DNA sequence: CTGTGCATGTAACACGTTACATGATTGC
DNA sequence: GCAATCATGTAACGTGTTACATGCACAG
């Protein structure tokens, strides 16, 4: 999976501008992927050069112009190849786990604070995602919802487990 | 969190060689962090230059020589700063979620295969981690175990949720 | 006239991986 | 002699971020 594939997936539904693609990232899959403008715009240029997408300038009322990108048949092909291809191993990079792992080199209060903070953050993420799921209910397909429900399930498990250890070891 | 901090954490317990550090990564926190030799060795050289660690060549019987690194007081200081500093946001990069998200652009069989495969992989990771936890039981501190138990809880939730959707939508 | 949102883009930098290259020692 | 494990290291490459730079349009 690279950003190109992800962009192709989004454009496969309908044309978007770079700015809209970034919004889509934040709105729909912030919890398992993200990319900055610094990646998106150069990637779009590159993909245009590779004839995977085409650019069209669109005038808007009350807003600046935007460059809307449309997927080409080559792009669709490439995306289908991605979809049917192998699934890359999931990568988690967690500073929370690292801090916890080395927790015995600090005091108990620091660890407790770490755990409480992590729990609160996860709770916020849970709430946000749940709210998003409710709000977008009709706009989402089965599999999009499935993604979110899987995310929620993992968040919930994490929160529950933290609560358990907080009660057990920090009573 | 960068690799330097992680290496300092490992060396804070006892001196290690680059090779041993890599093994430690795989053995103890493969599920939330990883790094390759291509990162480890240059980083160790850099850290030696920064006086965070010192190198010592050690002869072994039946094995080639190794460079063992020891943390300095500057290194310990730096690690304490890391430990008490802010916790970076967790980053997940999941190709599985991406494939699932765009699942409606393939056929149901492909998605089912995707889900089953993901479930099996998570089950394997669960089993491995559980086994590791049992095997290392006495060698692990409270917080190390906590990390693993949190990992297990998340894996279990994921597996359970996948099973649910498989029974519900793919009956 | 200023802040906010919309919109695009670049340049410097950090970080990390993969593949390559080397070589010791042991066990078969 | 060869495969496996131990052990170290580099060079090329890819990928992505952050900070910077610019500018339109609207609302208050």
C-alpha cells in the first residue's frame, strides 16, 4: 500500500481535488492512515505524469479555483491490481507502549498518569469514531462501516483493559 | 520516540551488541515497534559520537567478536528526559483496513478471503504473544506483562469482531 | 482589515528500508 | 564443503514530514 493506491481508491468513486483528498483522509480513515499535503500534492503531479489520473481546473463561486483529478482507465486497472494483490502486514508504532514497557525505570505515579492519559485519549478517539459512524450512517457502505466497527472494537478492548489494570495495580 | 530512545532504554538495563538489540526488538516488542540492522548499526555509531553510549569489543568462544555498547551518564539522563516527556500519538498503518474500506469495488469472495486471512494472521499473532508471555513469565516485569496483555486484549477484540461479521454478513 | 477556511505547492530534512557486502564459527 | 547462525556494516533508494510560501474569498 502506498499513497498512490489510496488516492486511486478515492478517485475511483468520484473526482476530487488534492484538498478534498486530504479531507477524505481525515474524515474517513484517520484511524488507520494519514498523509499530509506535502505528500499529496507531489504525488498527484507524479500520478498525472504516469497517466493514472488527469487534471482539470475548476472555477468555484465564493472559493478559489481548484484542480480536480479524475482517474483514467490505466488508473482503474492499477487500482484493481492493488485490490486483488497481497495485503501488507499491519504496522503499529506506539510510543505509549514504549513508555509503558520501560515503566519500571520511573515511579508509579508517572506510569499511572501515562495509563490514565492513554485511556482518555482512546476514549476520545472512540467517541469521535462512534459519532462519525452515526452521523454518516446512510452515506457509508457496508465495508466502510465494518472498518469503523472494527476500530471501535479495538478501542473498546484497549480502554477496558486499561481500566482493569488501573483498578488492579493502582487501587 | 526515535530509535535512539529505544536503544537507550534497552542499554539502561544492561549492555548489548547491535545484534542483541535487534533480537530484543523481535523478542520483546515486535508488536509495537521494529527496526532493521540498517538502522540499528548506523544509529549506534551516531550515539557513540554523541557520547550517549560507549563501545567495547568483546571476544567470544565459538562465536565471532561483538561490539558491546554501554550507556553513559549522559545517555541515562537523556533517557529519563524521554521517559518523563510527552507521549507521541500512536500511528497505525493498515493495508488490511484499506483493502476492506474499498471492498465494495471487488466481489464478496475477495472480501471474505481478506477477512479470513486477517483473522488467521491475528490469531497467529495472538498465539505467539500469549506463548511468549507464558514462556518469559518470570523474566518479565509488571509493565512488560501489561504491554503484552494490552496487545492480547486488542488482538482478541479484533478476532472476535471479525468472527461476528463473518457470521453475520457471510453466512 | 483581520481571522478563518479554501487551495496549492516547494524545499529541506529526517527517517527508515532493502539489498548488498563481508566474514567468523559450528555442525552436518 | 556447505548451510546456518552469529555479527557488522554501507549505499542506494523511497517515502514522508515540517516548515515555508503564496494567494483567493468571505464574514465579522
